[in-house]
C-alpha cells in the first residue's frame, strides 16, 4: 500500500486535492471577515442608530428610547451585544442609562453593568450614576473591571478623576480592587503628591487590605523626596512595628533619600542596621552610601567603604567606580580619579563613557578646560563620546569664551553622527549671552531651526536675559514673527540693535 501511494498515478490526484485545499485556505485568509451579524433585530437597529451618530444628542436619545420601548425584545437582551460592537466609546454611557431606564421595572442583569464599566472612564458623572444603580440593586464591582477603570484614568494622567472614581466606590460602600489602589498610589507618588498617596494607603488599611513593604517603600521615597523626613521615618517605624520585615529595597531607599536630604547620620544608621538585620548590602546600598559620604566631603570614609565593597566582589561594580570618580572630581582630586580609571582597566574592565563624563563634568566645574580637552582626546581609545560628552565640552568652552573651539567641537559632534540637540543649542546661547557675546548667541539662535532644533522657552529666556533691557523688545518682535509666516529674513532687522 505504501509503495502504491508513491506511484505517480496515485500521487497526482492527492497532490491536486492538496493544492485545491491550499488555494481555498489562501482565498479565505485574504478575504476580509464578514461584518458582524446580529440575529436580534433590535440590536441591529440600535447599532445602526449609534453608528450613524458622531455624538450623543437629544434626537439620538429619543430614537434609542423609542426603539427600545416599541420592540418586543427586552432591553436586557440587547445591551451587552450593542456594547460589545459599539465603536464610539463616548456613546456607551448615555446609551446604557437610556437602556437601564427603558428596562424598568425589570432591572438589567449584573453582566450588563459589568459590560459598561470599561467605557465609563469617559464620563465620570455617568460612572457615579451607574454605581448608584449597582449599589441599589446589590450588584458588586468585579475586581478586574475596577482595576482596569482606574488604570485607564492613570494612563491618561487623570489622577484627580481616578481619585474621584475610588471615592465614589467608597461612598457607595464598594470595596475598590487592591491593584486599583496600588496603581493610583504609585502614580500619585510619582507626581509628587505624597499626601494624597498616604491618604489612599490609609484607606486600604481601613477596608481590610494588608499593605506590604513595597507600597510602604513607595511612600517613604515620595515623602522623603518632598522633604517630609519625619513622615517617612514614621512609615519606616510602622513597618518595623508590624509583622512586616523591612527588605533590602526599603533600606536602600532610606539610605538614598535621607542622604539626599542631607541627613548623613540617618543614612549611616540605615546602612549599619540592614547588616544587623542579617541582610547583605548590595551594589545599590554601597553606591548610595558612598555618594552620600562623597557629597558630605567625607572622602576617607567613602574610600574605606569602597574598599570593603571591592574586597567582596570578584567583578568590579562600574556604578560604584563612577560614583567614587565623581566624588574625587568634585573634591578636585583628579589624580585619584585617574588612578581609579587605571584600576578599572587593571581589573579587566574598559571604562565606560559615563566614567569619563563624570571626570569631564568635574573638570568643567573647576574651569580646567585644557585638561578636559586632553582627557576628551584620550578617552576615544576606550569609549566613544556621546551627546552628553560633547555638550560638556561645548559648555566649558563657551564659558571660557573660546568660541571657535566650541564651534569646532559642535562640528565634530555632527561628523560623529551625533547631531547637536536642543540642549546643545540652549547651552551655547546661554553661555554666549552670559559672556556678552550676543552676536554669537543670536547666530546660534538663527541657525537652530535649520539644524532641526526648534527653540523652546529656555532658548528665548536666555536670549531675553542676555539682551538685557532690549529683551522685551526682542520678545515682542519674536511673537510678531511667529504669526507672520512669510516674513523675509534677508537681514535680522527685527533684532534689537
């Protein structure tokens, strides 16, 4: 039998049938899917009305209400199919409210309410009304629907509306989803609104949720960043006083936040405490503490801690090296910074562009232009300069009044494929203005757009400040120019003389 199948006489019909099947599959896959067909005539009629309307109007409301009241089918039978097929989400809420009213005295099922919830981020007034109806009917809000609603508002940066939605749920005795709280708390913390985030955390505790260490850590970071050190400490103490165990992330946040707030002793306390709790400091722990010590001018302690870290590691931590290099550079100890670069090479690691940029930044602050240019040329053997590198060099050259050298570096930046960005333009304009080289500053301004860098408010403020009393005249002339698209610019006649 197997041999027979291998004969040409048998194979030809099989191959032909296979080719025909493939052809049919290809045809069916390339044809567009048929439009959705609703066996319910009322659903089809409602979708026709809604699809023809760009927005909700009294006439549309009347037509939908009339269709629902005159049709033999129940409103409950059409709400979910219509919502699933509806393409204009702004029509979902008003349609649902009309359908809910038309179904009286028989309420719509819970599934219908759950189906409309994802659409209600567009209309919070409708959301509150729908929630009120659900509360009266004894329906609950599914956790996924609640979480998705709040997440949608957060993604749209509508944090006040997200709070309002959770507030409406609480007022009507619903329990918002755990993830709805955590997403909004994280967004409020990121938006530097720690007080509101803390209130929501307390709400979570009130409704019976167990708040974990990661959420406390988010609030500690947010409070400390806003200078609310006491409030941050209270949260840390709350974690310690509960059944929760502080983790390495919380300790690292405390070291970083209190160090940035200038509270060196508190940062040290947390660093030693984490080891007392049996936790092993990681790269973030060491690096954060090293930078806090460098920032406080306590380089000997930073060196000692850096040495401890290096002794425990088989592979160097580039982040720690860069931090220590920056610490040496900030203190003007450039020889020690160069030694660290060499030490990094000796340990088999090529210094990154970040390492060189750290030293170049410090050299610029110390006005060591020639030394910076020497390092800039030397670094090309190990690391390719990036946009930040060129901007650092251009910045210090402009401050030093070395106009031609600054232009040369800018041109080199272009040749390297790193076209000057808006930051480059703003640096050059600001520095030239402060050096009273107004013609050079204006030249950069005039050619910025040609280089693909449209000036922003920082650009104009620098020019206005640099032009002094004539700055307002410049601003008015610029505003006039903005609105005159065909203004001839053969000569900058609108620039104050």
